[in-house]
C-alpha cells in the first residue's frame, strides 16, 4: 500500500510544505504558507490535506547543534500537536538540525519548501525498511 506523507518546516513567518510517498521514499517541495495568522495557516493546510489525503504528517523539530532545545523546538512541537488535534492524523517529529544549512540559496530566496523536503526525506530515509 502506498501512503502519501506531508512534511512541514514550521516557522513564525512561513511554513514550508513537502510531499512524498512511501513507494518511492522521495520527498519534493510542495508549497510555502506565508500567512502569519493561525486561521489562514490551518485553512491552507486543511485544503492540502483534503487534496493529498496523507496517511501521516512529519514536522521538523529544530534544535541547537549540540541537540539542546530552544524556543522554536517548543513552538514546532505545539504546531505538531495542533496538526494532530485538528486533522486527527499521526504526526512524527524529525530532527531538522542543518536542514536549511544544506540548501544552496540566493539572497532573499525562500527555501522553506526545500527545507521541508529535506526534513521529509530524512523521515523516509530513517524509515526505509518500515514500509
């Protein structure tokens, strides 16, 4: 059975979204939500969930390079809990240290969807033998 999975790179200003499936185990950038209010953010996410019908969601969990938590770690966890509560889908957190650092970007380029794809790809790579 092939499952669709959506991945999220949570940020205060933007949320990057990627999609992939368990057959190919490949993630690709999908979109970026630029709205800052929760109602609009979750409306857009709800529309994407309706369109893609994912079996699960993956959220990047930011940490300091030494693994220590910081403010965004807690915000990302809260976002993951909100996704689970609103959409009743399983949500997994994935360590996202360095996800943005490995993306070559031009000044001003929005890389959030690419970062989400790296987070989702990490999930697929970590679970390659599970499908």
